[in-house]
């Protein structure tokens, strides 16, 4: 099997000058990986240097591993690459396992793993324009102090949670950073657990996404976690639209965003209530049109209700 990737180095003074101006290393390279031709993405990742781009195509039947020492690398599936976990005894049960820093993973379909994309850290990544589908556990999982930005991505048909944020990690879901107005909306749908789960001292900005048809809650925030949840469409989830518990908090209106309230389409309420708070914590801000078949909200005596409307 041909496992070598093609390396394209920047060779002219003009190109080198452009890279210097942009802040990229002068010897940044583009590596070409064609899985249909027998190339291996994992093999290419053992040779990358900061600033490199790996352009991938084809069906890659491998468990992709980005090592902790890999930094500032872009891995681009170009909207024509599938990462499919091969099954069996592999290094990791996850299809795309990232422990690197400042890694951009974009343009892939990712399927067949326990987790589709797993960040274990502390790791950091931008996940942009991916389709994460039919993984047996979680679609995307980050833990151990990792940071992720999830943009323009569909996460669907996972066996469990769609997007899971745990272990003092942080996620920007639908927004690159809060002060930048532009959104990169995600779709999180038809997963076997909650659409988005934030727990264990983790946090998230969740802005402008569609979260629908998940078997449990649309968004669950619990175990000393916090989330800013703004301008999302939350439809037809099996549990509550939003559930907050165990000393956690949710803000529905938070500077510097000006995106408006969350909403539920009229014919698609979630199966529980719009907002539930239990065992300590708070919810603050406008309810918008969030709706559940069992009513607008349920707060126990240990929760602070600052929800405006209904």
C-alpha cells in the first residue's frame, strides 16, 4: 500500500514573503492525501509541522490520531472525504481523535466511531463544515480542559449525546468568538441522548444553532456548568428544551451578542417543558418562544428564576 502523501513546499521568494506577512512559517507545506489511492492520513500527520495544511480526499478507513505535539495544522477534507472508523482493535475507539493544539478540522464526513470527533487534552481545535453522523456513542466530545469552536457542522444520529462538553472544557458552538457578529450555525439533530450536554465545570456559548429531534433534552447544563444560550431554534426534542441542574447556570441574553431570543416553532414543542431547573442554579433572560408540551418552565425551590416572559 502506498502510504506516502505528496508534499508541496512553498518555493518562490514571492510566496515566502506572502507567508511571512501572514504570520505563517516560511517553510509551510501542503500535503496531499488521497485515501482512494492508498495514502494514509495518519502517516501524513506524523510528518506535519506548524503552519502545514493537509488536503485529504476519498474514503479513509482509519482511526485518525492527532498527537499532542502537533500544533497549528489544518486538516481539510474538502467536502469530499469520509473518515470511517475501521472497527476492530484500534489505537482508539474514536474515528477522529485529537490531542493537538490549534488544529483546524474541516470538510469531513466522520462516521463509525464510538465518538465521531474526540478532543482530549488539553487540546484545541476548530471544527468547521463537517458532517458527523452515525457514531455509536457521542458525535463530538471534548474533555480535560480542551477548547473547541464548532461551526457550520451537522451532528446527527449518534447513539448518545450529540455534542458533549466535560471536564473543565469550553465550547463555542455556532460562534467563533462572542465579539465577532458573524455566525456559523450548526445543526444538532436526531441523536440518542441530549443534543448538547455541558457538565463538570465546563462552559459554552451556544448561538444561532438548530437543535431538534434529539431523544432527550435539547440542551442539558449540569454539575457546576454554565452556558450562554442565544438565538437558537430548539424543536421537538424528547425531553425539555433546556434543562439546568446541580448548581449550573444559563443566560438567554449576554453581552456582546445581539442575536435575539431562542425560539421553538409553533408545531414542534419539546416533550417536557421549555426550561427546567433543579437542585440549585439559575436561568436568566428572555424565554423567547421556547415551548414544551408540559408548559413553559419548572423551577424547584433551590433555583433562581430570572426568566422573562411566560
